[in-house]
C-alpha cells in the first residue's frame, strides 16, 4: 500500500470515528482554510444566467445594462425594453440573501451529510429559522431541477410507501378550522381500518443506476391514478417495471409503454427480475425520514427530494455538493421566504404549489 493510500485510510478511520458535531466543526475549519478560493455569488450566477447573452428575466428582451448595486452588494441591471430593473439574483434561491456563496456552499455540505437544523446553523453562523428557510428553498429548487431531468430507465422497481399525515408546525392553526386531529373520531367508525385517509400514499421507483423518484400522491390506498401522477413522464418508454402484485401498476405500465413483471406472493425474485433494490430503497428512505422525528406532510415532498437527489445518489460527497449548487443556481422560481413558511398543511390538495418559471 502506498504512503498516500495509507494516509488516506488513516484519515478515513479518524473521520469515521467522529460524531456529526465534530464533523461539522471540521468542515467549518476546512471551509475557513478554503477562504482564498471562495467564489463571488453574482459572478457565479451571471456565468449561467447570461451564458447566452444578457437577457431580461421579466420581458425576455436583450437590451440589458448594468445599473449600480444593491445595499447587499448585488449587481443591479436595467432593461431598456421594459424599463424594469432587477438584480442578477432575481427568482433564484439566493434572492435577498446577505450571506456569501461560501456560506451557502457550507450549508449544502451540511445537507449532503443530513445534519440537523441546529448543527447546520452552528456550522454556517446562521439562525435556526434561517437554516429552516434555506433548507426548504434549496429543496424546492432541487425538486424543480430534478423534475426537469430524464428520469428512470431500464429495469425499474416500483412500490409505494405510506407515511402518517402530520400537521407538525400547524397543529394549532389546523385544529382552529376543525380539520385537525381533534376532529377524528375513534371507536365506532370503520374508516380507520386498513389504509385510511390518515396515511399519505407515496409511490416510489428506483432503477438499477440508483436514480429514484418518490412523491406524495394522495391520502389513503394506492391507485392507478396515484402511480401515474408520480411515475408518469418520469419512467422512460420501453423500460421494464418490476412490482409486487398490486393492480395499480398494470394500467400505468400499459398506458406508459412499459413491460411489467409482477412478483407475487411475498417473493423478491423472478429470474433476472427482482424488487430487492426497491426493498432496500424503502429501508433507506424510512431511516432517512425517521431521523427527523416526524416530517410535516406539507414538507414531505421536499424530504423525498433531499433523499433522492442528494443522500441516496451514488455520487461522492464533493460531487453531491457541486451538483446541488449547480442545480439551485440554474433554477429560477419565485418562492419567497414567506411562502416557504405559509405552505398549506396538506399540499396534495393544492396543485402547482411552486410557481415554476423554467
Ligand atoms: Zn425587460
């Protein structure tokens, strides 16, 4: 074994034995070391946004000129076609931030490790509330970015998971309008038996390259519509769908141009087809979600994005952070801080919660 490799192994052991708090501290130290190479946020966004020339984000006009700076140092532009002025950060996750790109990058390092809000806030020098808003702004943008990608192909294993409906953070507001847990009757009714409306149905699929799709579809038991809502347009035509015996997948695979292999009777393997990746994915996802001690239903899609687009991917740590940064810088949408906090308790009932511009 070469000296370099021995050193690497030693370091790996050392880091492996650290608590996540110690790791966060180490990252803080390392990112301080990196100070010299920290990139300028406006330059980073402009490189992408204006790659094809200066274009106005409001009217699409091409007569855009620099026009001074905002108080936080952000470059301002004015459009000669529509007369409106804007900053380079308009409609990006970074709009209105006073923190630099290095701080955001450090925050994404914390997310790639699945750190808690308190630990992430401490590592980045931001408040718990800011850490919360950043988490969901980043995940909203990642969700939009991931949805624009091609999706799953080849042998695709699909199965649904169920999570309890949670009004975490909304309990008081929701009980006031008479629809919260207080409204639930126990005892006489039969509606709580089996897969009741108190469970959120999340169809999931994973291919052999490790790409995964999962999204909140409806309350209660799975249906062909629910499967179509989540897998439709995200599983390539000609792929082979492997599922358990659930009939919801038959209609979907026929209409989506997929062949279907159903593995029934509690088995996992049928020749070269199996649902072992799917079962492993569900265990992985369950552990990831359980670590947050109850995820509010209104944010569940964001946690699914976090798991699928970051934690569950096969990319190395540095690559994960770089991919996150690229994806959120390229995603334009007008989700403000306020909207992140005032999302409806059960987003399934509200369509187009994101005002996507791309
Ligand atoms: Zn314009």
